[in-house]
C-alpha cells in the first residue's frame, strides 16, 4: 500500500482508469464475439449488422457496432491507432472472404 500522498492519489487514478478501460474493452469483446459467431455460422448479413451497428427491426440500436467500439478504443488511447486500423481491416477481410465463398 502506498504511504506518500502522491502515491495514494496515483493509485486512485490508476483504479479509475483501469475501470474505465476495462468497460470499453468489454464492449469491444462482446461485439467481437458476436461478429465471429456470425462469421462462423456463415451469416454475412448478421456479420455486417454487428460490424456496422445497423438498427434493429423496431428502429432502436442495441449495442455499439464492432467498428464503432474499435474507434472508441483508439479515441480514448486504450489501443494504438495502427492497432485499431489493423483490427478493422482484419474484420473487413473476414467479411469479404465470406462474401466470396
């Protein structure tokens, strides 16, 4: 446990940032898992819906799309911009290979 006041404050800040970062990482993971399930099932329409966050039938949006969650991670400096670009490119390639098959 920290003894010095500045170390205590740094610990508080670290816990707060960790909670915030893990929240956004969890959103990304949920959308990534849904996307990969759609790809494995061979459902291109569902994969595109998860990737681009299209509206539901009743006009509401459920969760942020995969592309949107990656952009949020980049914007909040949770992941590097090149890492985000690489991830988005990988998921688009997965959709294109499914489209061609």
